[in-house]
């Protein structure tokens, strides 16, 4: 029986895909993921927002918020990378603590027609110390801004990278993920000789 | 079978019919701590008299699977799924492994492997 063989657990890591409502987070996750994006729900109760504790659901108003995620398996290194599209609405942000815990970093998707929609995500990751980059999603018909203009509008730290991407295109989305990993690597001290 | 009162009269938009705390028999805390990305895998042992929810969860974990994925397939909230899976771990029908701790964020080796993997993806 295969059941009795020692199981090999891959290393699991996660990256968050954040941004305002309708900016293309689910599209990005779907384009980069090897599986159709899965959707799960988090329970929200007035009593116990975003925790493991379901206590109080019997009596309190309970609602759920959908969480989309996808997966990239890197078989040669035995790593599974999960991409979580984080709920954009600010009122759901208490959920982000579990999502952020252990996350490598975040891609903040920005739509230049509505740059203000990603202010909250930028603030959140800055305050939390989660490393991120801004990926400007190039929507058809959107005016093309220079990265420096986006940086100024978002008051971004000069060290935060800005990349352009097309969230519908898997190669482009993956390229934004690589840029994030390079950004993370730049902060890791070089191995001592 | 002709149409009868047993026919499903709700569509997908209606959401789960069973209140979450019914599935978990009223319990609200998992018996074993699980993260959304904890991996669970069936150990091969199947407890007697397994109820349908636990049996379905167990069947989804023949290979190591994340809690989030099990929740998505069961169409149950993550918090409810954690209670079911923690039962199965407690009953030794499953084993689990927590995801890497956040301290590994400075793991150059891991980041380089990720970059290499994404270059080929």
C-alpha cells in the first residue's frame, strides 16, 4: 500500500496578491497558477473576526468572505508556491494577519485609472513590514504612466520596485513574481565567504 | 427516479445548507493547531463509523494537501475545515506538517530555488 510509504512533504510558501477591488487580483492568480484558482471562505463573525475560533456563530451574525488562491509547483526543488488573492475591501483586512503570517511578500496590483484603490494595501504592508512590489496592471485603454509618476503618486519608498504587467498573461504575471523574489533576495545578506 | 421531494431544489448560489457548527458537532476549536497552509495526508488508517464530512475530507488527502485546498474542495470555510482535519489528525487517520516558519524569509537558498523555478515556469 502506498499509504505506508514515508510521505515527503514539499516546502510550502505563499505570496499575497493585493490591491483594490476589481484591479485584477483573481485574474493575476489565475494566469500564474497551474490549477484553476480555488476559492475558499473565511468565516466572519462579529465576535471572532478572522480567527480559528468559531465560538459565537450560533447567535451572532455570520458572514463569509471569499479568498481565491492558486498554486505553482516547483518540482525540481520540491517547493509549492501558493498565491493568495487577498480580499480588497478594507473591512476584511483583519483576515490578513493569518494570510501575512509566513508570507514571503506581496504583489500590490495597481490600476493607473484608480491608483488610490491601492493606497490601503501599500499602507498595510508598509506598516506590517511585509516586503512588496507594485505591479501596474496595464489595462486596455488605461493611460500609460511612467513608473516614477506612479511612485510619486503612491509616495513609495525608492527601494520598492515598480513593474509593469498584464495580469491576464501568465508569463507577465510570473515575471512580476520573479521581480518580487529578486527584491527579497536583495535584502538577504550575501553568504559569508 | 421521478421528480420528488428528494430532488435538490437549491442551486449553487444558495451556499451550504448545513450550518458550520453542525458539521463540527458544535465544537468551535480545532483539537490540533493547523495553519491554512499546513499539509495533511491520510495515514492509511480509517476510523470506524466515520461520518460523511470526515470521510470526504480524508478522501481528499491521499497525497499531502494544504488545509486551504481541502476547504475549497469541501466548500466549507477554512475555520470549519480545520476542526474536521484536526479530528482526523487526533484520531491518527492523518498526519500533518506545519508550513515553514516566517524566520525562513531570509533563506537565500529557498529564494534562489524559487527564482530558478519561476524562470522555468
